[in-house]
C-alpha cells in the first residue's frame, strides 16, 4: 500500500487461522482486541470536571441524563475498566482485502494469544506453539491507525470516544470504493476522525472534509489526522453546524478572530462542485440532535450537483451507520432501541430525503472488531 500510517509487511501465506480451539474462556472480552492502550490524564475545564463528579441523590433533581457518564463498548477492557477523566491511545488494524467474519469464541481465542506493542504483533510466552497461526492472522491486516480518544464522557462529550458504528462504516466504505475513488467526501459528526483517516488510507479519494462542532473534539481529531496522515494533506478538519441554514458557513466567535476550523470560500465551493458522498457513524443518540441531523442532511443532499459532475443524475448520497442501543420505554412498556426508532420515524416525515436500510451482515471485515446484529447501515438520498 502506498499510504502513510503504520504499515505491516505482508507474507504470501494468508491462510485462515485455526478455528478448532474450543478451550477459550467465553467471558474474555473480545471487543478491545489487539489494541495498545496508554492512559493519560485529560486536561478538562472546571465545568467539565464538575459534570463528572459523583453527587448525592438529593442534588440530582435538576440534572438530566446528559450528565451521566457513558462508555463505548470499544473501550471496555479488564485491564483499565471504567475510567473517568482519562484518554487512551488505541491501535486499530485495517485491511483493504477484507477478512472473514469470526464467531465470538474464535475471536476470544485470538485475543488471548495476540497483543499489539508499538504496532508490531508480539507473541505471549505461553503461546509459542501457535506462532504460525498468529503470523497468518497478522498478515491479514494491511496497516494500523493510532487514535487518541476519551473514556468515560458525559453525553455531550461522546464524540471524543470511538463507537462500534465507525467500524461498520469503514467496512462499507471499502465495499463501495469504486464509487468513492477520485471523489470529494464529507464526514459529519466525525468525532475522533477514525473513519476519515481509514478512508484516506484505504481509498483513493481526492479530498475528505472531516467535520464536527465542539472545539475540543476538533482539536483531538486534527491531532489524530496529523499522527496518521502527516504526509497527506487530503483530510481537512472543519467545523460544521447542523443548525445553520448553510452548515458550511463559518461560525462567528466572541473574539471576532478567524475560526481555525472554518471553511475557506474555495473549500466550500469545492464541496458544492465535487462533493458527492456524506459519511456518518453513530451520530444518532438524542432526539433533538436527530432532528438537527435530518434538517442538515436535507440541506446538504438537496443541493444539486453541477451538470458537469459525473454523478449529476444520481445526486449526493449519505451513508450512515449506528448501533442500536436498547432501553426500557415507559410509553411502550417494553425494551426498545429508542434512538434508532426515532430516526426512522423522523426521516420518514421528511419531504426531501429518504433512508433505506442496507443488509450489511455479509460484508467483509476491513477493521479488527466483533460485528453484532445491532449494527445497522442506511443509505440516504433525495426523494425522486
């Protein structure tokens, strides 16, 4: 691969690893597999620290669920547990070719025998007999991406975590790479920037606008892009406000200084002339934000491509992934995926755009993760 990032040397022998070991502990966590994690203290504002303080029940009357600490399953690991006010740097493995889907027990077996240190697979001393199997597994992956992300944020800070939907989005991006090659791509609610970085490393896109809104999230996103794509200036970190009439309009600030993440007039024109695809992963979790998301997609997708664009008659398209998260609903007296259901109802009311759920169960894995049935994929486009 002719890309920046941490590359692995490939071998000719890429046979599947042995799937017959049935003595693994089924309770071993397999969602944080082969990640190198280093914890460090986050410097947060005084308000941010106060939000994470444990308060007595009588002080919670005026609080909302936004103050509850939430943690992505990507970061649950027996060695670090649920850690507040922390960041970790994780190494995620990517493959252009695509790897077979493994069941949970097989992935747990691999977890027990393989670890990542300084982006190189290292054998545990007690697993020397499985050397060939481990080497073959390593050969399945093309490169590694280092991502600095948060652990234990409140609801407002979830964009600084890595969520499972990002991995399914990367799988889909590689699946449709022929469509994306030589195009301009816009990722909204990019968070840590993992999907944009993976797109840049695996796909021959012209330009990626990696967008979010919060300053801290944008700063961290830019740092991750610089770490993994330092020699490639195709990925641009930009601010995008879902609530504005023109989401790409530069945001004014109180100091009247230029926004370091603001769009230039040339970049805005580049998107309008060449941008055909929008990407989003796990941006649906709050009803009011879902309303804003649908409004934003209506604005971005409804703007026609120039007649000279090869996709002019097809128009702009968004691909969005999410993980269904289930809660007990007092209204329905049942356990439901409320955010997922609300998104389908909300976009179903739109007179401009429509969403089609795509069966992604048989997609090859291009990321090293355990795909579950609760990960879903949507194609969103303009109504005819």
